[in-house]
């Protein structure tokens, strides 16, 4: 149809009214009840609250009430708090110097536009007042009774936009989302007490986190232990690193305490919970050669960054951030994690020990027996040994031992080492070592595989990656991706992959890493490009080289079935103690399990 057709109506440009503007904003800021809880709790934290109570009913659909003991608001502040883009957090002159959770001034008016909102508040030296707004219509200011702080009550969320209610999930699912939001905010503020109650279930406490004291790491350990379980803290490494004005602190799990999904990864920027692809990718890269592909680390990491070097004004929900120097941030996280993993020494996750003890326990569930002669005298022990000693004439012949036994007593100083002294090898693979406080069981093949792997990596770092020139250069057409790949040509060259431009949208591959053999070049190049597009950098080539070294290490390590001498076993233990990341093999499986003597005695009812 021609644009000059006189019958065609011309669309008119209209100014939207305030109610429509607020409802549009609510669609961006308040996706579900958990979004409303996040905004209200963040306001309480910005007000300096030391205790925050969150009460919800029907998954937050019918009631959300947040009570805090913060600085409160005066009667002149309450109407302004419900006006769009009115905030006490910033003055608008510098949107890159954000040092508070909230700053956009959108949450309260958005909530008042789609629900029934009431705010009661009192600040020092003034009487308490309350104000209400329903569906965007504000009531007048009224006196109220309140000792201190603020109470924000939101009822019937989305009653003014009923179509939005159809997109909400079940009460249980929405309650779970609210719990996750409160848990993340509680991690970021260990000095603040949080309580979450489900008013649908007679005020049942869903989550409680009392305020922690002590220094930063002690308070954080206490809070994470309460929210994630002591098992996380007992199997986590402390992370503390700084670089060029950035700081990274927190806890990350041992590789042998990994998870089957990434649900236990919590990342924060300047105390703000975020879900950032760059940060998650850096966390994964830090564990690149110590975890299997289908395993995920657990971590709670807090990045401190000067406000002017991170933009939190990317999205109304403020869950996404943009860094001025993403490579610096990523490098800090990766190097901090690898340094912690390398410096941890041989450690065995308590989950391995607990699983082993559980397998040993009898299934009857009966209480352990109590023995009268739990600690017999040395004389009684000697007589018992004499009486129980088998007569050689009655022993079956031939008798084949199932273990190599080391009869020589170990030197006392060796017993104090983390992995102790080798005492036996059973089933031609597992080394039994004795320590001062217990027993260590080592998978000799897995342990030696890691040792050989680390040795090969050190050799590659020292001598570089050997290259092999292609007889005929491989020409790969990548379209617009060619320029992005060529921008990383220098980095790829250090790993043995030599590329150069070959016409528009095309590259020529001249040399490849010798370790990769004569495999297909184009799939490798496309994998690298996909990763660069996704993460703005590529670990694909490094991962492939490491995979080759890992396979070489597997074939060059001690094979199951080989009987080792006592000297060989002890030499393996000493090298494990001196080698980074020796607590797990190349595939992320544990190389040893440590059992305390007290745990073993419990199995036999000797406590």
C-alpha cells in the first residue's frame, strides 16, 4: 500500500500517563515475588539495618512484609519514596560511582502500581507515619505506631495487572525463589541478621541467619556454614587475592568435593549478588584441569572493584554488570583459584571419608556394642596373640598373601607427614599408609597419573609447545568470525597454532601443536572461535593440549596390578605431598582417602 494513500490512518504519538509508565517499569523491575523481596531487602540494607525480617504468604503472591531496624524515613520522605526516580542513594551526577544496592528509584513506585503497598516508618527524633498506594493511587499520610525502622507491606501483587498472575509458578516454586534471594543477600551481609517466615504455614521459619561477628573471613565462614552447611566450609579453600586495585575473597571447594550441577556457585560484585557469564566462565577456568567435564565446583566468591570500574546500571534488576577491564577481572579469578588449589597440598574431602565410613557401617541400625574389656592390658594382649596364633601344620598350603606387608617400623618423622608411611599394598594398587592420627588409603594409579601429568605440564611450560608445519596450509572460511579469531592470533601462537589472514572472512592455518597429531584442523578452529564469541577468549586449544598430556600421563603412570616395594610406595607419597593438585587425578577423582583413628574406632564401637 502506498504511503500517500489518504485512507490509511496515521498513528498518533501520545504521552503515557503515570500509571501506565509505572506498570511498564514494574514489568522490568518486578518479574515475580522474589524480585519484590530482593528490592525491599536491599532498601533495608541501604538504610543500615542490622536485623531484617521477611514474612511472605502464598509464595509472596498475597503478602510480602519486610521489617527492618534501619534509619527509617521522616513524614516528608514517604511521599517522595513512592515517586518514580526519587532516591536518596545518588544525586544523579555520577552514575558510575554507585556504592549502594538501590539507586534507580523505581522499585517502590513500581510495586505500588501493581499491588497494594503500605509503608510505615520512623526516623530518630520524629513520630512514625504511614502511607499507602493501591494500583498507582496514593492515599494521604497518616500517623502510625512504630518504635524504629521501616515496615514495607505489599499485598496482592499484580492484582492491578491480572494477566501477569498467569505467568507465576506454584506457591512452592515462588517460595523457593524467595528463599534463594534471601540466602544470597544473607551471604553478602554476614554482619546482618535475616529471618524468613512463611505466614501460610503458621509463621514457620524457612531461613534464619543470625548476625556473625569476628573478622571478614571468620564471619563469612560462619554465615556460609549456616546457609550451605558445615560440609561446604570443611571442604573449601580460602581465597584471598588482590591485583591492580581489585580484590577477591571467599571460599571455593576442593575438586574432590565438586557437585553434579552448578547450583552451589554464588558470585558477588561489591556485595551485590550477580549472575555474570564472565565470572562463571572464570570460575570454571580456574578448575579446568582438576575437574571432569560433568562436575562443577562449589564457591562463594566476593569481588571488590572500584565503583567507577564496573557498571551496574546495565539492567533494571541489577543482576548483570559490565566491567571496564574484563580481562583483568577474569585473570584475577583464574589465578587466585589456581594458586589456592596448587598451594593447598594433598587434601582429602570429608565427603570421601564420610561416604567410606557409611559404606563400612552395618545396615542393621542397632546401637554399637559396649565392651567391658575395651582397653585390655599388654599382658592380656600377649596371651591372646599366643592363643590365637595359627599352627603352621594346620594352615592351608600353599598360602598366598593378598597384600604386601612392610614389617619394618617407619621412622617417627615420617609419621608426622600428611600422608604418613606406607605399610602395605593391597590388590596390587591401593597403598595403605599410617599417620600419627589415622590411616590413608591411596589409589596408586590415580595418584601417579596426576604426578606424571603435572610433570609433563611443567616441561611444556619450560620448553614451549612444539609445532608441526602443515604440508598444505588449511584454509578455513569463517565469515565475520575471521577478524575476531585473528585478533587472538598472538595468544594462539604461544599454544602452537599459527594462523594468518587469507582473504575476506578466511584464514590460513600454517602450523598446529605437535601434541595434537594429524587431527582435523577446521573443527578445532571453529571450536576456538565459538568459545571466543561466547567468552571473548578461548580455552579450547589449551584444554585440548591438556587433554593430550592427561592421556599421556595415564599411559605413563603406574598400572593397576603392579606390586610396589616399600621404597616405591613411600617415594610416591612424598612426591604427592610436594606436587600441586595431587589430591585428585586428571579426571577429578580423589587420589586418596584419609580416615582418622577416632572414626575407625567408632566403626568397632570403641568409643
